[in-house]
C-alpha cells in the first residue's frame, strides 16, 4: 500500500490536468453543444494551455475547443474500391435503409442470443464513448443524414468540417469538466458540481411529491445509503456531460464514478497527510488515482472482456501498430467512432433484471424493467411528440430525483460467474433488439414524419452515417489489417432469408458497411461472445492508443503503474475489476 513517503501520483501528476475540459449539455443524443458561454477574454489563456493538444476556435461569447477526427487507414481514404459505391446515392441509401430494417428482430421476440459479457459492459462502453467523443451524430454540414439526398462526403471535407468536442483520451473529462473552483477569482464552469475536492452526489427520494401516488416497492441494499442519484437541479443532472443522464443505467454508472472519486478523496486524506491543507493538491491527487484506475480497468477488464482474447495484450505489450499521432496530435478514428465502436448497440437488451423491484423475484412490482422505461429518469424526460408523453409510469411515483425503488443492483450486472442468462448482454451480432428501431428519446421535436422515423431507427441511422462519412468497407479494412476477410457464405451464415436478400440486393456481400461487418465478424468468428479480429483491433488500437500517446496516462507513469500502487479494498485487495471499483465506492456488487 502506498504511504505518505511514497505518494501516488506525485510530481508532474499533481499538475492541473483540465486542458480545456468542457461542460456539455444535450440537445439530443445526436447533437451536443457547449453549455453556458465562456468569456471571450479567456480564449488566449485556454488556447495556450491546449496549443500542443487541440485547436481552439473563438466566436463571440463562446470558446469551442475541438480535437480532430481522422481516418485510421489513410491509404484507403481516396481509393474508390475501398468504399461503398457513390454512383447512385439514392439507390444506396434505400439499400442501406432496407438492410437496417432487416437487422431488427420482431417486436414479439424475447431477448435472444445471450453472450458471456455481463450487461454492465454495454453501458461501460457507452460511458467510455462519452469520455472520448462527441459530435459524430450531430446534424451538421459534415454529417446531416436528414438531407433529401445523402451522398458520401469527400474524406478531406469530413476531416475539415467534423470536429470532436471531446479530448480523445481517457481522462474522465465527462466527469470532471474543468474541475472545482479553488480560486473564486477564476471560477471554473464545472465548479458548482463540486463540494470542495469532492464531487456532489444526489440523494434518492423516499417519498413522492405531495398529492402524488406513493413510491411502490422495497428499499435496495444498502438501505440507509440514499446517495445514489446524480446531483440535480429542477430534475436536470448537474454533471459535465448530460449524455450520461440519457438512460438510467448510464446515469447510475456515472453516479458510481462520482462516489468512487469521493471515496478516493477520503483514502488520500488518510494516506497522504501532506494533502490535507491543500484542496487543490488533494483534488488533483485523487483525480489522478481515479483516472489511473479507470484507464487500467478499461484496458484490462473492459477490453479483455469485449475483444478477442489476446488482442488487447498485443497492443498493450507491443504498442499500437495502426493508431499513430497525426501532426503530432492525438485524434479520434472515424472507423472507431462511426462503425466499430457501435458494436454495443447489438448488446442492448429489450428488458433488464434491474433490481428486486423491477426484475426477479416474481414478488416485485412489474417484472423485468423494459428498456424504454429506463428513459423516464433523464433530467429532461422524454416525449413521443410535442405535448405527448410516452406512457404513464405508475412504477416510480412522482419525484424530482430518482425514487428509492429504482436504485440499481450492480451484482445483477457485473458478475461474470452468474448462472442467470438474463444477467448477460445480448450477443455481438447483426440482430438488434426491437426498442432500438423506435428509440424513445430521439427525433421527438421533428415534425417531418420520414425524418423522425429515420432518427428513431438506430440501425439505419448507423449505416447511413457510415456511408455519408466515407467509412471504408469491412473487406477493405480487413485487407489493411492483414486479416482474411469474411466470405460471402460467412456473411450469410445464420441469417433469415430477407436479410440475405437485402445483403445481395445492396451488393453488400462484396462491399459490406464496416459497422455491419464488425457485427457479423463477431457473430460468425467469435460466437457473439466478443468482437472478431477486425473489430477488436480497431477498438483496442484506439482506446489503448489514446493512452499510449497520453503522457499523463497510467501507461506512461514514471516507474510504471498498476492497481497494486493504487487504492485498496478494505481487505487489502487491489481493484482489478469494475465490481471492485463499485465496492470501493460503497456500492454492493
């Protein structure tokens, strides 16, 4: 265990690490903008702090820090044979929409194809995505799939016009924003999210609002611990990236990180007395530990669970072979953001064994929690259309914060040894759960029926986005990686007749959209229990590559770093799984 004589994260790690971190607000999941304006006079100082890392764009009343998107395989950018045909965009768009429609399972189908990946990893993946990227789905000149004719944008235009609103490193800027306000003369934008060196955590409601139906169900262990919600103001989450409040599971995941940080602050106070009288040093030391644990777990738990065995270790031990800095700066690969990393969409279940009130046993309130119901607890709620709520929800009472009956039971989401198949994600494959064909919080402010339908259909949207942003085909990426591509027989294996007809009619057996290819590769070459080699290599190269080139990551810590040098569980064990992290945060798992 580290001691005061051997401080964890001392020296350069104690320096400020905000680097222009932003506070984002959500319009929809597909469009994110900066929250309140930053004073223009701060532009020069902020730009200088980012000069070697990002570009700064100044506008009246707003500073927008951006980092680049680029293509992981530049040799494919301008090769027409490496992309879907652009000769007849209308026909291609129709073929892609048809393919997306055939990927959706029938509404009456139960969740099928259970993988060996616990359900929490679906949302851990979403959490990582929000830490790394924002903007690929934003309706803009570079990526507007609602225009009358969607055509592939030249790669040079994509790189110029599409900018990432996140830093492409695992630094938890989605949690920390630009940090606490330690100097009142220079307030931070996220300062109100903090209580000294700790992050604010919200308390769940024990009673409904006056005059409303009582909250049904029983309390969730630990019964006396009510600090289990995001901090809220008028229902809206007060966090650095409001996308982490778009569904209840990701919100509970973010809450766990708030609690983990606070528990680490307490640990630092106990083990590093030199930090007790310096709130800045205390915060930075705790944040560095949280970041290191998160990075290590992302590489050694998350990636080794979702990727083909051995791929993460090859990149960790040998370094990235394909992800390299561009113009001496990190970037976010479009093949990752727009295609390969969307593998998690196929893992979403239509319903979850969420807790003892909304799951097993049968004496609970309603049985399993439907996926749509998990959107009831976002700060802005949801509507199907202007003024029309989705459904009445008698299962939550009426509260301004999370009611006590909806606290998650993480042991149902993280246990790799569970004998209950409903505690695991759906297989990574080309079969998508029905709720993702009518996404409850998408397109609700759109009056055009055709556009609204498109925005609610996730599979079609992913496929069109890849076409518009000139993402190379699965076969061309496999070739660039030196991997034997899927055969036509493999692409058709196990499919319904109408799905194979859509593949044939679109010419996709020879030139397959990369997102679909990654899913099918996982299905036929890894039995849906992990990504295949193409998907694994893109995902591991990007996530580990982002840490490899980040001088502040655990991979570049002086003297090396692993969990044995971090905080410990009460019994002295290091934190080596996401379940361990939850337990350190005081959450049963």
